[in-house]
């Protein structure tokens, strides 16, 4: 084959010295021509296919690549231990009963007075004893019910009910009474050590608004409901704040600076954990989220660098828009005629002038 015939061959038969067709170097594939070709390489080729929740096995160890996390459930609540009204009567009924018993005893003694003898019939001694017992029980069970507090009654270790009456109340003196505060209360935590999603050490202070909803569970279902609340606040803060970074240094991602969203998540989690022990959590809001002292200086420098970069980017964007608008107006209105070299020079000069003007202080007009 002559050299002229070799040159007349189609281009597709010519190959580069490394064996790659020359026309393949600039070939643009059209994915719409054969969409079913090799569908296994694209994980999104079949969006309706259910994805497996089990992690892929690790080839090195033979085990799962990541542990499977199960959904967390709050502690179970005892269904039989629920607040119910306890045995109690108004105080005036007990006072009236005690006075009646004392009056009966005084009348029996008055009737025995004309006999001028200490020896009384047995039935009179029994009547006097009954009156004395009734008077002691009536006056001994009187107590004062306060607004915002309740009595939890128990007899031989068994829950007998709760009394939320106010004023003068009579409760059986044979039951064990324990007072509990049911008012709306707030508690401000000490700085809690947590970490964010990026592993940065934080210090957070949480304000919790809560109250005792079920007095029986608050006193009998847990050893110390105040200590339980404090520990749950610390645990819930560690779990919620570890889901997001404290600051978004790369883009506008959600961060812990959104106090409303963080507070809602913390309130829901804390309410679910404290409900089984009779505590109602109405609000749990982080009042202060700051970096730990050992990383505060480094994070502050990082924040300043990010803010400076954002400022420069916004200034440069404004300068480019201003230059583009200026050049477009000059050319479209026919004020100047520029070739490519002159246009580039004009854009460069305008960019330097606008950027210097916007980045530095305004210079006074000199006349």
C-alpha cells in the first residue's frame, strides 16, 4: 500500500501512538441512547429498589463495616403506679367530730359526778375510752394543705393515694405522709461538657422548665426525681448537640446556633425520658453554647477567617457585577468601541479601581 493510500484511509482507522483512537478523545457520550446499558454501575438507576439497611461486610475483618444502631426507647412506666385521690376529708368535719367526742366525754363525767365515786360502770369507761380515741384521731389527723404541694400517702409500703387539697384537711394519722412540690419550677444547669458533630469540645448551659405531673411516680417510681432530671438533662444535651456542628465553616449547613430547633429537639427527648417518672418537661432551652477553653482560641481564629473570606467574596461579587454593568452600558450605548485586548484592559482597570474603593475608606472629593 502506497503512502498516498494510507493517507486516504478514514480517520477512525488512525490510532495514536498509545493505541487510543483519536476521534474517541473528543467523543461526547449521549446517556439517552442506551439507558439500559450496564445498569448496575449506577446506584440510582433503579430508585424504586429497596435499599438494604444492613451494612456491607468489611473485607479485612469479615464483620460489619459499621454497627447497626437500634432506636432508643424511654424507660417503661409501671401501669399500676398512677396518681389517684387519697382518703381525706375537710378539716371542719374532723374538728366537729373531735369536739363532739370531747363533749360526750365531759357529759359522761358530769353525770357520774353526783355519785362521788371514782369507780364507774364498765360501759361508762368504754364510752370514755371511745370518746378519747375519737378525739385523738380527729385532732391528730388535722394538717394544712398548701397551694402548689401535695401529700403522698402510703400504708405499710403500699401507695394509698395523693391529696391535693388546700387549707385545713384531715388525713388518717395511721398512714405515712410525704409532701411533694407540684408547682411549675425551673432549673438552670451548670456548664455541661459535650462535643458537636465535628468533635469540638463545647460547654452548654440548659434552662429546664418542669413540674411534677404524677406524684406517685415521682416519689415511688424513682429514688430521687430531682437527681434523675439532672442526669437526663446532661444525657439528652450530649445526644442532641452531637448531631450538628457548632458553626458551619463550609457552606450554610444547619448548626447549633439555631437555638429554637435545638431547644425543640432537646425538649422532646427530655420529655420522653422523664414522663415515666411523673415529671412533665415543658421547655428545655440552651441558654449558652460556647467552645471549651482549650479550643476557644483556635475556633475564634477560624471564625474570623471564615467571616473575612465571606466578606471578601461578597465584595468581589459586587465589584464583578459593577464592572460587568459598566462595560455593558459603555458598549451597548456606543460610547466606546473596544476590541478584545482593550476590553480586557478596561475590565482589569475597573476591577482594581472598584475593589480598592470598596475595600478601603472613602476618600474625600478634592476640588
